[in-house]
C-alpha cells in the first residue's frame, strides 16, 4: 500500500537507507544525551510525533521530513490524513526535503 502523498520510489533499498539514516541520527542524539543531557534537550537532531514535527517545521529547525509510505488512512476531520497533508504543505512552503 503506497499512499498518495508518497513522492519517492518505494523499494527495499530506499527503505533500508532511510532506516539506516534514522538509526544513525538516533545514535548521535543518544551519544549527545549521555555526554550532556541539558545540551541534548536544547539541540535535538531527531524528533518524532506530529506535534513535535510541526513545531520543528514552524520554527525552521527541521531540515528533512521522513513520512512512512503506508500509514493508516483516517479521513476524519483533523485526522491523520489532514495532519500529514499539513506537514507536507509546510515543507513545500519552506522547501524542506
């Protein structure tokens, strides 16, 4: 299942590369946290969750947005589909990819 917002090729090589990238960024974040927890909380390299991502996009701190290609379809008002479309629109306005 590939959703309509997906603009890249959905092949195992791309999925593996994205997973490797996320694991490496998470490792960097953990390493920084172990050295200095206060500094790590101020300088996040990796955020998860719709609210955290929206906050990072609005404050121009986000450099890239990675969205799963197979998230569940929820078409209710202010549902998951609306939130994902808002995040992608924010990225398009700010040229974050």
